């Protein structure tokens, strides 16, 4: 399997987690960019800080060409199935 990492922020200071993508992989979306996977395949992970800076430092930016399911989700148009948000008063 091809590694799913392309780059990691601050990679000179820290080593990014790079795992092969697989069925059930978990990714994180930070400012419109996907990072991960959190572990190889559908393995359980714990003690992951969910702050944006922590995620972008720990995980590499996801490679959409390495995971067909991730590419399909990230490029899907959900406008026909998700109702627009109600206006705030």
C-alpha cells in the first residue's frame, strides 16, 4: 500500500504520523484540508489532541490519490441532500 502522507507542517521539528490508508480510516478536516489517517485502517486510536494546531503538527496532509473513499467524500456535492442552515435571529 502506498503511504498516505504528502507533507507535514513543521516537519523539521516533529515526525508526522504516516500510515497507509485503508477501509475505515479516520481523517481530520482542518481549515478545509484533510489530515490523516489517524491509524492504519480501522484501528482504534486514543489520546489524540483535537486542536487544529495539534492535528496539523501530528498528521500529514492526506493524499486524496491514495484513498479512493476519501477522495469521493472530499469531492462530493452534498447540496442536494443537506438542507441550508436556518437564518440566525
